[in-house]
C-alpha cells in the first residue's frame, strides 16, 4: 500500500500543473491561474489531486480484482480436473467391490441344500448341511456373512452358525432388503447390523417356490477397507446414501453423520428399518455453502472451526473447500470429495499481486520517461529557484541564529537565577532544620538542666565526704566516693555528648543506619520528660533493621514526632497523672521498605486538619507554644532521604505518624549464649 501511495504521489506531481511563480509552467496556464482567486485555485488543485489518485488507485484495484478472479477460476478448474479423475477412480473401486458379490445371492438360491432346508425348516440335518455349505462358500467369497431366511424373515442357516453372534434364529423381516427380495426385486441395503453391530452392505435375492417365495438369500459385505484406502488421501472423501447420511469417510469422525439436518419423516423411516440404530444420533456436519460454481455440481463450502480441526476460537468457520460429487451407478449413493481451496486462493493472490505490480511498473515506466522530458526544460529554472531559496534560507538562518542567541542568553540567566534560588532554598532548609533542633533543645532545656543538677549536687556531697573520710583515714570510703564521682562524670559526659551530636549541622549523606539505635538516642534525650510526665513507652522494634538515611537528621524527626505524641497525650488527659499516657514505637520492614510508626492515645487528628498537617507555620497548639514548623521540617528531611511521612488514626485511639524509608542491608544481630 505504501508503494501504491508513493506512485500515486508521483502521478499527482506529474499530472498537476505548476502554480504561478513556478518555473517551467506554460504561459497559458500561468495566466489562467493568476486570474483565479487564490482560494479557488487551491481548492481546484486539491480536487484534481484526489481525482488523479483515486482514478489511478481504482485502476490498480480493478486490475488486481480481475486478475484475482481469473486466477481463482484457473485454480478451481485445476482442482476440478484432479478431483474428477480421483472421483472416477473411487467410484470404480466402490462399484468393483460391490460387483464382486452381487451375483452370490442368486447362486445360493440354486443350492439343493438351501432349497431342501426352506422346504423342510424343522429338519436339523438339513439345517446342518445348509450351515456347512454357507460356511464353505463364505470361506472362498470372504464376505462378512451369508445367510438364508424363510418367508417370514427368520434366519434358518448362516455362515456364522457356529460363531458368537450367529444370525441363526434371528428375524430380519423389518429390513428393506428382505422386503424387496420377497417382492421379487434385487435387495440392496447399507446399514449397521443389529446383531453384529458392524456396518455392511446387504445383497438379497428371493428364492422362488411353487407359487410363493420360499425364502431370501442374503450376503453381507464389509466396505471398511475402502475407508482405509481413502484415509491416505489428502482430500476428504465421503460416501453418502440417499438420505444424506455419511456411511464411508476418509475422516472417521464424520462416519454416520448427516450432511444436513434430517426431517422427522426420514428419522422415523430410519428408526423403522434400524439402518443406523447402533450409531446413535446422526449429528449433522456443520457445513455451509459459500458459493455455487456454474457449469457443474461443484460448490465452495466452509466447514465449522471444529470440523476443520482448527483451534482459533475466533472465526466460527474454517477455510474454503471445493465440493465435487459423483453418483454411484446402481445405487442412490453419492461420492463427495472436499478439496482444500488454499492452492486456488494462493494462485489468485499471486495473479492479483503480479498484475498490480505489473501495472505499477508500467506506470513508473511512463512516469520515468515523462519526468526525463521535463527535467531538460526545468533544470535551469530549478537552478534559479534553488539559488533564490538558498538566499532566503541564509537570511532566515541569520534571523533564527540571532533569536536563538538571545534566547540562549536569557536561558542562561534564568538557569543562574534558578541555581541561586536553589542554593538559597537549600541554605534556608538547613537553617530551618538547625532552628528546629534548637527549638527542640530549648523545649528540653529544663529537663536537661535537671539531669545535670542532680549529678552536680551529688559530686559536691561526695567530694566533701571524701575529704572527711580522707582525714579520718577511711580509705575504702574515699575510694567508693571517687568511683561514684567518676560514674556521675561519665553520665554527664554522655548527656553533653548526645546534645552536641543532636545540635551539630550534618549534610545529607545516605548510609545504612540501624533504626533501633536512632530510637534509643531520641528516647535518651527525652528521658527526663518521659519520667516527669509519666508516659508509658511501648516498643516493637525489629532487631537489626536498617534504613538508608542520615542518622542525626532522622533522630531529629523521631524527637519531633515523640514530642508531638507526648503533647497529644497530655492534652487528652488534661495533665491528670491518674490517666495512663501511652506512646508506642514500631519499627519493622514491609513491602514499601523500612517502616517507623509513632502511635499515641491522644485526641487524634481532626479530618479538616489532615490536609494542612504538613504546611509550614500551621499548628493546632496554643499561641506561643509552637511555630508549626516541626512537621514541615520533618517531612522535608524524610523527602531528602527519598522516603515518605504520612499521618493517620492510631489503633490506640489517637494519631499515628508513619515514616517509610528505603531499606538497607540487614545488620547482623549478636547472638547471646
């Protein structure tokens, strides 16, 4: 299709007159176009363009369709020739198989053993002689069975008299072949045996007596070996009776099925004769006629997807088949052959493509010579037009270069301004973080002062006592006091070291940090307030859990969240010590990464406050208590870590703040003996 459109554009370019101002256009055309309004000229050229493309594509499509039709006819004709020859062969083989046994019933009617038995059916010796005779004949004839019936349809002797499933003493008066023979006609019938349950073709001949028929001689012949021969054919070969029931087929699945739904009268007749009673329901073959071909009995049909052994699951019918039929002489049967239409369709497609490519080639050849003639006249004009276009392009390039240079300078200045703004923003954020730390330290100052005053008072008392003990010569007490002074000094050092670590500035350098250590440092800083406010701390911390962050900054976030949780529990209880104040800290790994949760049993977060919770300078505390920067700074710190801070309702009844960070490699937890 792309090739056709490309050639169509070439046809359009060569068949459309040049517009005014184009070199090489005829003067008369130029004059006519200049006289037309610009809008009318554009519309006229558009109409001519589509007319030219449509006419050319229509020519190509018509040629392809004609070639496709002729190619398909040729392919079908070739298939018909092959199927006609093969149908002749199959029909001759079927007729030959039937002719081998057609004479046999009449020969049996001449046997003295058979005639004597029909005259004296109760004589067991005559019955034995007749059974042996029929068995001997069948051993040479190789039929399925040979048997003789009296005028009432009761079998008196059979070739299988001494075998399981013997026909002796079986009444077949309901069979059409018996009834036809009794009327003096040659009985011919195909059906499934009601005793042997094996299909076969029945030949029967009435044995005349003195005035009436003495009985009927019957030969049953199996045609299954024809099925075996047909199964090696690439086509589907069927033999159908007068009712349209398939009784021989190259495809075993089609045997004893109908070409079309059977009428109720036909079904009743088949039930009466029990022709196919053992085959069950005669399910119709799902086949539809697509096209009937003229000049014969050939038809193009389609089988259903299941009949054609296709598993597409989409199109209910499969590929096309050519159906040819041939009547079998001497019977009401038809031989049907279904040949795959793929070779015919392939020939049709090849013919269509070859024709379309030939038309395209001829078009290109004509266009080539036409273009060669125009090139000679347009070369000079094209050179002048090219020079003019080059000059205009140089001018446009110059203008565009100036504009790009100006835009580049403006962009560079904007980039510089943005970099300065980002630097100021980063500095401001660091200052806010540090300010938040100082604010937290200010809030903890009273508790820290109390933590330091107790060791200082103890140091003064212990040192004074040590002097007294030294004067008294009590060395053991002096040694005990000095050791106690050392322990108090170490504790004061831990407090001041933790404060220095918390207060110092730190850059964002992500590294695996143990969440349990960060939580422990934060609780150490808030230990005095926890004891003073009688807050119950519950911890569920996964050992060795690592998160990618900066420990000092994460500690500030944890301190801020714990402080808010403490304030919420105090607000909920009104400061009454009798009410239990609970704060739960949970650290565990999850599908999102490392997860840190801070729960409280405070008043919770109102729904109208939730959307503005992390806005700067927004606070629900009383005026003068807080600036509303704690959660905003904490959220910014967590974002710098590539994490997320969100809030919700806690199972304790208050609020919960959840920090989600990227997981680091799990730390090895020491084993305790």
